[in-house]
């Protein structure tokens, strides 16, 4: 049977982890359309369909004209997190795509999208723990409504007053905050992919316990037949993760997961290449510069790393 639900990833820049993420998605979804909406730097992965991001900026530019920054993240970073939804909307409307999975570019997928998300197409959308859009299933119509919700909260002063009243802790206003409040709206039907269902669930963030056993700052992963599981603390049962989310600096530790089954010498060599990958080193330096150069972000970083709050 032909795959029905395409995977859409919006990402700019050919970063050190992107190929790993794309190959993982293709591995579990050999027949699916995987659309990488990106810039020219990533137009060399032949196993996905590259889409020129510049062709789908009409709605994004409209939102950009009303956006007001209220996040500790840099303006450009946070703005793009919002813009991607408008970019995807223009893409699916132009190409008449009814249902689709929007996936973050730092997600390792361990499931077939049609088999899992095909059960939830009657919902308006999916979220992880009613907050995370790491893997969000939308319909064309439901994404339009969500984008309208975001746009009017910035363009209409009365609604923008609501935004300013939202709790500005934990990094300020982001697109994730909009997902949380949108999920609470009347007549919006959301499926929570972070809940355990039929022995599996989706990881919200490797750094967030989510009721599972931890190993240091990350979830402890138990591998069974090449698939990741976590031990649920309440039951002691092993629960399969359909995907793992390597948000932020955790991306630098991806090598621990992708090379784990290689013979010792090969694994050591692969890890050396990973650690000293020029793209990765440049990314790490830029991340540190971004943190040190932003007082709010630096304070938040210290609070999380030193005090664990």
C-alpha cells in the first residue's frame, strides 16, 4: 500500500546531524514522501525531496511584519520557530496535501508514520504532552486555523494583551507556548503522543523524565532488537519509544546512539570522527557564544545546569 502521510521537515543550513536524522526517518519510512523544506546548502540528499524554502515565504513574511519578540532566545532563532508553520501551510496548500507529519530536525524516528499517525487523522492535531510540536500531525485545515490563531494574537492588540499575560518564565513566549494554549481552546481536538498507548509513546525530550528512568541528565534507553525502550517508573515496564527528541546540546551526543552496535574498533573510529567533525565543533562554539552573549540565556543556562531548575 502506498504511503499516505508525508513527513515534512523545515530546516536551514547543512548542520552536522541533519543527514543522520534524515536517514533515520527514511529507514523506517521507505515508501513515504519526506519533504525537506530548506535552503540550497542541503540540496544534496538524494533520498529525500528537497523543497526550496524561498518559494513558500508569503504567509511567513506577513507574520514576520507583526511579530514581537518576547523570548530569551535570539530574535532570529525564535522568529524562525514561528515562521516554519506558515511556510509549511503555504507548501501544503499549494500542493494540496491533506494530512502530514511536521517533524523537528533533531528527532530520531523509530516508527512508520502511516502505521502510527494514521490512527489519529480524526484529531485536529497531535502534540507531545500538549506542548511539544516535535512530531505534530496536522490536516491542511487544522494548520490554517493554528496559524490564524498565532497571527491574530500578534496582529490584534486585544489578543496581544493575552500573550503578555502568559507566564513568561522558562524562556518566555515561544511557538511551544502557543501550542499549549491552543490545545486548551474549545473545539480543538488534540491527541497527546506523550502518553503510553499499547506499550509505546513518543519522547518529549531526552532531558525530561516523563515518568521514565533517567541516567544522569538523560533518559536511560534500553535497546531491544534495535528499538529504544524506557523503563516506566510507575509500573517497571519497558515502554517502546516511537521517536527520541535530541533537543539542544543533546544533539552532540547522537553518536552514542547511532554507533552503539558497531564492532569496537569501528565504533571508536566513528566516535573520533564525530567528535572532531568540523561542522559539529563549529556548531558547539556558536552555541556557547550565543549563550555567553545573551545575559538572559546565560542566567537560564546556569539555573538549569547548576541548580537543575
